[in-house]
């Protein structure tokens, strides 16, 4: 199937934040958290809803996600605590938490669908987010992570639909399809996007097949 004009992914290596308003409390926490990690020499990337907002997506009312290496967790918590935040390491085993006032900052080191390592940071985009320069996670990784997190007991497509409508031209849908091929919930969502005419159907050469998955895995190693 021929890809329709306007749906190819257009990476933005140098992009300003979207004009959509974001709450002052979240932006203040974002700036202070980013400054604390930067001053401590800890490499990080902005993730979650704010990474979509930075690319032109909707504002978020949720927490702030910073993606860091697992080895940097303790140093990051110390840096945020030294900056006056309340920090803790919960038992989940894949994140740590800090609070700037009432705003939660999650430090993620084992998100769905991505390893936080040198190759991950090399794929991130350097952007100006609320006038602060920082790395922002690839939008493909954000979508893949949210799709792989879907289960029978957590099956909510609403935020994914918003991201798909707002950012569809920035997303490599063939790569997303390949990376989420094992999930029936992801396959259903991608089919839904096609039925809603939000994105074209996956091309024949990159349809969700084991070969496509192997191709992606070779690329990220």
C-alpha cells in the first residue's frame, strides 16, 4: 500500500515547545527537577505526557517523567533531595519518585519497550522545553511504551488517540507496529487508527511480522 503524503515521520532535532498552555506548577517543577539533574551531571531525557506536549501534543495534568540510567538512580534522588524535594525509592523496582510541592516527579529506568542506555539517549532529540534545553525521548518510544503497557485490566486508548491525532506525522507507525507486534491490544489500536483514517495501514513490507521485529531489534542493539 502506498503511504499517503503527510504521514511520514519527520524527526525534530531542534524544536521549541508547543504553544498549548501547560500548568505553571508542572512547568516550575520541570525546570527545578531538570536543573537539579543537570547540575549533578546526570544524563536524563524528558518522557511521558510532557514529551508529547513538547512536540506539539496536548498539555498534561499528570506527573513529570525523567528517564535515567539505573546506575544513576541514587545520585538522582540525592540531587533532587538536595534541591529541596522529598524523594523516595518505592518497592516497584523500575522507578523512583520525588515531589516538588504537590507535583510528582518519576525517575524511570526500566520503562516498557526501551532500554535506557547510550543508544537511547543518542536517539533522543535536543529541545527547548519551557525555555530549558534538555533531551526529549523519541515519540515512537513513548507510543510503544504506552501500547505495551495495555492489558485486559488496563485498556484505555484515550490518551493514545490524542497523541496519534496530534503527532501522527512525527511517528514512524511501521516501526511502532513492528515493536508492538506481540500485543493484541496494540494491534487492535493500530487497526483502529486505520479505520478512523488517522494513519494509513502498515505497508506490506513492514507489516507486524516476526521479521520486522527482528529488524528493529538489530537496529537498537
